C-alpha cells in the first residue's frame, strides 16, 4: 500500500479513511468494532470521528461515537493509528449543535472544552488531526487559529484541519497562519463525489498551490451512488438515511435528502451504474476509487453500517481507474451538470 502525506504534515495515511458517523445510530457497538477491525486488518490506519457524532445528531447520543472509537483503540497500538476528530462549529449558521446547550463557537473557550472532552472520550493523550467541523461566521479566524495553535504547542494536537469550508475562508485561514506564525490547516474535509464535483471549481486549485490535502467525505453521495435508491420501487422504500429523511419533520433533513436524491442525481447514478457494469466494477468500488484518484486528495473517508459493506469500498484501496472509465464518468457530468446543485 502507498501511504500518502496530509498536506505538509508528517501524517502518512492510507488512501482510505474509516469514517465513524454511523456508529451509535445506524450500527451498534459490536458492529462498529467489527467494522473498525476489518478496516484495520486491511491496512487502513486512518480513522475519523467528531465530538458531535453519531449522525443525525441527538443530544442524548452526542459523543458516544468517540467513546466507542476510544475503547476500540485500546485493542491496538496507539502509534499505528492516525486519529482525526473535530470540534463542532458555531451555532450561528444553518444548524444548532445539540451539545454545550447549543451555544458552540470556534473560540478559545469552546475549542479548549471540546478537545479536553474528546481526549477523555477517546482515551488518548493526543489527537493526530484536529479539525474545525464547519466555519464560524462570527468569531474572527485569528482567534480560532490562535487557540488551535496553542493545542499544537501543548502537544495535545499534532496538526489541524478544516471542514466544509469555502475557497475564501480557507485562503484567509492560510494567510492568517502564515503572517501570525500559527499552525496552519493541513487538510480540508469537504463533500466530494461523482455527483458533487464542486470542489473542482476553485478549492482544488487552492489545495494544489498551497500543498493542502482534501479528505473527501461522502464519496458515495450518502449511498446514492450504490444504486440502492435507483433499484428500489421508489426512493422512499429504499433502506437508507435519505429515505428516512424524506419524511422527517426536520426541514434541514428533508432539504438534504432532496439535494442528494432527486431526478437528476438518480438519472446520473443510473448512467454511472452502467459504466461500472461495463467495466466489471462494483459501483461502490468505482465511486470510491474516483474520489481518491486526484493529486490533491490524501485519503477518502468511507462509512459503513456493517462490516460486509466494506468489501466493495476496500476493493478501491489500490485500484486506479482507467482513462476510459474516467472519460465515461466525465461525459455523464457534462450531460447532467451539478446534479446536486
């Protein structure tokens, strides 16, 4: 296996990262351990979690995912694992996190509270990659970065990263770190898949110029690219969180389901399913391989609700898609531009 560096850091990670947001809602503790064991046995050394997980976030479950990951890590050599977690973003935007009474912010106080909580739940004295889960629209980035930098200087955190950020926000953070001599974001964790190529518009150029790595999440577009919603008699009858979200009383969840699962995404997926079949590939394997086949990507974050689901994603670990397959995928995008909007 060829390990890849994250940004300019000393972190060398497997090309696939095991995501954990399903642990606690979509799978139980025993299955979560089976999933992590299977990934580890196949050479995955990179594990990503968050103080807010599992998803969908609920106050009574927030943090249980980190607890399970921490307990599982006791069965492994700590130095063999690259561990990433996140501090929840501010409550000033589209979502109010059900932790710290919904008053979260990316300021000194909350960053320090969050990291201490994560270290305790994860049963470790350091975090390899500590990420801002989403930007704060109120607290100046200078304050956020100064707090992150102190964590790095203290040894509690090795490197820092951002998530769900824009080209402007990421650029400003990098410039601030440079001139204030703070630790910089070495990675950005954004949504990126065959159905959502927005990262290629601007952020990919930024990553390449600044030697910053993308850690793409949702390479299967929330499971849509597996074809399960196409193959069901109706999207609502498929098993998956977007089928559940369609009838949710939560307006944000319904909007998310409609973004990921609409006529254009399902039509695009149907075409991708045919490309995979013609190439003799499982659609999940093809979609995962596509997301990690860019020079600005360090590791693609996958998810699972059962250990058996990992077979198709792990098959992408050392797979390089042919030029013909890539061109066929590009043709679908040219025909149906930005199906997720």
